[in-house]
């Protein structure tokens, strides 16, 4: 009788142990699934927030100052980051507007001064493209504003098809630290040309200015003097 009781007790303990192990395994699997799900959700949320921030940074990098990112449905820490980003974007937009306004004002002042100069003035950037030319220069070169702006000074030709500046520009560019003075002849007019480099306050080369001075009368006077002396 005692052995039967022991046998039954062993079977019961074995069944309980199996049930316990199965229960523990089930609980472990459920806990692992919940844990994995939580990690996936957190990863998705973090990735989403980073993607939103990344898109905002790309907008700012592209010059779209003032762009704001939506801070709804994000964590408090990320929301503070988004608010700081939006504040920076607004400040950049304000600075851009002020900077453009100031640059426009300075450019208008420069153009007004150049247009009022009696001599011809041609301004070229560091790629030799003409960005500004005053009325007197247009008259001396016998071109209109539309014909010469956004063209290259080396490509300018006179009425006879001669490239008046090409060789001299190449000579000037070989040593940008020096002024270069030479004469050209356009439509029987003798024009003294002076090329001088332009630098920023930091010493960066940004282009050059060509000053054109009508020397026709002086040249005629010199010729008359030569004839008289002869």
C-alpha cells in the first residue's frame, strides 16, 4: 500500500512539474513577444522622429529658412528638440531677410555710384562674366545693357571682329596682384583701359574692374603735335 502511495505521489509531482515548466515556458514566450513588440514600437517611433528631423535639416540645408517641423505625437524630449529646431529656423529666416535687404541696399548704392562715374566701368566676377556695366561703358563699347551683361569680357569684339580684351585679360590673370593698363581702339576712338583686381576683406579674389577712359581727343592732340613738330 505504501509503495502505491509513493508511486501516485511521484506521478502527481511529475505532472505538476511538467505543467509548471509548460506554464513558465508560455509566460517566457509571451513576455519575450511583448518585449520584442515594445522594442519594435519604440524603434519605429524613434526612427520616425529622426526621419522628421532629418527632413527638416534637409530643408534648411536647401535654403528653405523658416521651415517648421510638426512636433505632435512625439516624446517630450524630442518635442523640445523640435521646438528648438523651429526657433532656429525662424531666426535664420529673419537673418536671411535682413541680410538680403542689406545686400540689396549696398548693391543699389554701388550701382548708383558706378552709373554716375564719368568714365566707363565694367565689373566682372572671378569667372570673367560681366555682372555690371555703366552707361558710359556701354557707349564706349557701342553695346546695349542686354548685349553685354552675363557675357564674358574675352568674347567682346569690335566692329572689325577683333577681340579687344582677350589677350590682356589673360596677361592680367597671370598676376592678379598688379594693375594692367593698355589702349584699345573702337570705331576710331582710342580708349584707355585699366584692369584692377577685387578682393574681399578676407583677401579672397572675387573678380576685377575695368575702367574705360576715352582718350580720343588726347590722341588727336598728340598726333597734331607730332605733325607740327615734323
